[in-house]
C-alpha cells in the first residue's frame, strides 16, 4: 500500500479540491470520446472517498471503486448510500492485487492515484488482467511542464523528472493527451487549504502570497491505452 497523505490525512479538504477541479468537465469529455461509458463496466482504482463513483454511474456505467485505505472505503460507501447510487459499489483492495475477475471490466480509470510512473508496473499488469479485449485504461496525472499549478509543483518538488515519467509511459505503450483544466474555488480560504495539502509549507506560503483570485490553471496529462 502506498500512502496518500493529502486525502488520507485531510479528506474534507481533498473534497474541496475535487469540487474545484475541472468544473468544465474537460477530463470526462475526453474519456467519453475515447470510450463512451453507457453500458460499460468501469473500475475506479484509488477511488478514495468515492467522489467520482456517482458521476461515472451517472454516465451510464456499472462502477466498482477499489480503495486500499479502509476509512476511505467506508466514506465512499456512505457517499453511494446517501446518493442512492445503485449501479456503483466499493471494494477494499490494492492496485497490485485487484479484487476482480479476469476480463471483467471495459474501462479502468485512475485519477491522481497510484499510477505515477516507474514502480507502478504491478498495477499495470493487474489492469491488463481485468480489462476485456478492446478495453481502455485511462490514467489522469499532472503535467508539470505547463500551467500555474505545474510551476508551483516544480518549485515544490524539484527532484521530480517529467521527462523520465513521460518516457516510462511511452515505453508502456500509452498515448498521452495534454489537457488544461482549472481549479475554480468559491472562497479564498478553500484555495489556500487545498494548496497547503498539495505543496510543502514553504512553497505553499510563497505561491499563495503571489497568487490573486480564486482560479488556478492546471495542466493535466491524460494517458490511455487500449488492450
């Protein structure tokens, strides 16, 4: 299990980030163009508190969320119950050992979860196992070479090598779509709180002092492969 401190430690603040992220639906529109979800079986790896599960189900899919951290599993199940979502469920499990049958999914989706480059090969092998022939794997990650948030990330994590990460995904046979979304907040306190769970304290203080407004442009690398 790989710990994810932003959502594990502060799920309430991570909820604010999900609510602010890509309100225009750029990511979802791109995925739908690759593989419409109506009538499909979708697996959301690293589903966290289940934010995307009702949304995926609302696009006509049968959805299974997989999450290793048990408190988040409970939160995701509560979300589905509260929403009355009957075509989605949540399983406790790891990306490296998905609790799913062979060839049981049409789409595997991971959004800012687990698949960040070298070291995720066991999870990719599991993706290949559970996808049906012609199925789609889609991984949403940061593109730190562009955008305001990309510059914040580079400033905060100078050891991160985006060229090496891109070469990894190229070797795995994934196509990369470069998208631009935005964080759009309703309150400045929410932007500040979310930035502080994504960046270390010093860089967070610096970028927030220099940034005005409630919107942050945000570059995304959407990586996909058909199996």
